[in-house]
C-alpha cells in the first residue's frame, strides 16, 4: 500500500500509541483486501458497544487506546449499547451490567466518540454527502448509507471503524471503488409494496435469492425513509449485500446487468410465513429496528392515545429523537399507556435471554436477531398490528 508521509508517521508511532495501533489495523486490512492506498473519511459509526458483546477484553482494549492518547479525528458516533443509559432499571437491567456498560460509554467519550448509541446515525446528524467516503459498521446503516445516500463504506467491524475514527482514514477497497458498486442482477418487483413490513419482506426475499450480489430493483414506484430503512436492514441481514439500487429512487449510477429475476407476491408471503412462528404466546412487543423515526413515534402515540398496553412494549430509538418526541408531547401519551422507551439500545443487543418468550415486531431483522440472540419466537407484521398486539396481548 502506498502511504502518505503523514500516514507513515502515524504507523511509525510519531503520533502516539493509539494512532499507531489503529494504523496497523488499517494497513493490515488494506493489505488483505488489496487496497492501493488510504482514503480520508468524513465520518465513522462504531459498533461493538454493548457490554453483552464486547466483554471485559473489549473494554480493556478501549482503555488501552484511551490511555494511548486516542482521539477521534472525524465525526464518530456509536451503535446501540446494551441498555438505556438513563432508564436501565425500568427495563430490568442489573446493576453489574449497567456499571460495565457505563464504563464502556465513558471510555468511548474519552476517545472523542459521540455517545449517540443509535443504528440510525443519519437521523441524528451523522449524515454523509453523496460520494463521501465513510467508515460505518452497523449493517443496516452501512446499506442505507451506500444505497440511499450514495456515500461509500465497507461494512466495518467495530475495531476497524474505531481505527478509522482515530486516524481519519480507511483503506481504499470494496465499496469505496466505483467498479465494485455496479449491480449484478435486475430484480423486477411484481407486487405493489404497501408498508414497512412489505419492504422488510422484500429484503428477506432478495437476500435469500441473491446472497451478497448487488440488486438493481425495478418497478418499485415509491418508498419512504422508514421503508428504505427497513429494506436496508433486512437485505443486509438475510443476504449480506451492503448496497442495492432502485431504479428511479436511489442516487447511484450503475450499469444494467443482463441477469434478471422476478420477485412475486408469493415470495413476500413466504417471507412473512417464515418470520411468523406458530402457536407463539405473545409476551413482548418491540418496534424500532432500525431505530424509530419521529414520524413512527407520532403514529404510535396516536394509536396508544388514552389506552393501556397489556404486555411489555418497547420503543427503540435514539435519545435525540426521543427528546424531540418529548417536546411534541408524544412521550407523555406513550408512557401514560404503559409502553416504555428503550433509548440507546434495542432488543437484540440488550441482555434479554430468558426474560420473554415471543417477540412481536414490524422488523424482519428484529425477528432474525430476536431468534438468534435471545431465543425468542417471533411474530412479524405492521406497526399497527404490533400496537394492537401490545393493547390486547394477542396477535391478530
Ligand atoms: Fe438497530 Fe438493534 Fe435493529 S442495532 S438495526 S435496532 S438489531
């Protein structure tokens, strides 16, 4: 790899231990993937925040970097943590876990990382420009950044995203290169897509059919931010591609592949069936995967107005979004109904194994992680169905 003089000084340790360690990680990655050089990045988004995933070894590594003078050189935000940083007791998190989690967040702050703790950084001010190189790690956010915004990022691991934040650089390979961002297969989408779960089911169907090949979807007439957020999450979860194109909707320019497949209504139905377990006894409803927008919170408030939930109901969102919802009066209505905000966290990264049996959600990705991380059975449907389930204790 060709390094600039400054990058060489970083690698030689002239800018401190943390910068040196970070540059070593990036150079090793670049050499593995055949990068020719580093590119400067506009921002970083770092996963590996929950104590549930990071553990003591991860915390120790962060401490070493903080003691070694590490400091973010670009805007850098955090993925969700294992708990609501202010309201963890109400969500049933134990004190030991809370202490370790707070220590992790403090250490990231010492490194100059913004403790935003959200998987939708683009909703709270970490918003790249079209064509800008960034180093993000949360898969749904990576796919949204590449596909909907037109920024350029690989799906970083937590350590490489942190190394990029501390140096302001990332190796130039993969999604940073124009030739790797071209569509492989045209996907003609036959059904009309009506709501967020339809887009989640579409991501499931395409992911299962194409794996990590990049689709160019045609015949999708419109899509809201919330629907594209859901599609980004599910296509990355069930397939692995960090980029999709939608003709007429997404901004990237791509060549037109010759291979073509069709997604039919039966494919969406099959996705829905696969994500709905039979005979599941509902005891937990959680929406906000990826984190809720203000518009979604407004909708939930209108559905819960002067009502009372019967089962545990969590709304996962960024604290910044909740603060706005508070100003608009939505939080008061939602909490009066007995629902709980889970800011800074979500049902996948919080330590919930054994606490609930069945999760109802409007997110295909939440079904995948609810099953995998927490052994939940799952019910998958619209936001309206989820709120109804929370109010009645039944899935209808
Ligand atoms: Fe976000 Fe958690 Fe879903 S990190 S994308 S809410 S699994």
